[in-house]
C-alpha cells in the first residue's frame, strides 16, 4: 500500500497522496508499538506496557485523522478534475 501511495505521489504530485503515506506510516507504527509487548522476548514492566498502549492509541488516532483528511482531499481533487473534463456535473 505504501508503495502504491508513494508511486501515485511521484506520478501526480498531489498532496493527498503524501497525507495517505503519512497516515499509513502512523498506523503501521501504532500496530508495531501495540504488538511489541506481546512478541518481545523479554517482559516489559507494566508501566512501559501502559505507555506503549497510550503511544499506540495516539498514533492510531493521528493516523485515522490524517487518513480521512487525505482521502477527502483526494476525492475533492478527483471531483474537480472530473468537473473540468466535463465528465461529472457539479
């Protein structure tokens, strides 16, 4: 998914693709942080697990917000291009 988004940005140079890449990185990071205590070979103290959970939650919320923002700008741009080409009425 990251490769598709990065390639789309490289080809079209629209900011919505950068936002979608950032959202994907944030959400992947949150997943890694949340899973780290479960897959690590050593036991983390409870306080570290709580901190990891809060960091994961913050990254998830930020990722979802950026994903919605990126998707909205992508749809808006598509609508503008469609209207300019006469394929869709406004």
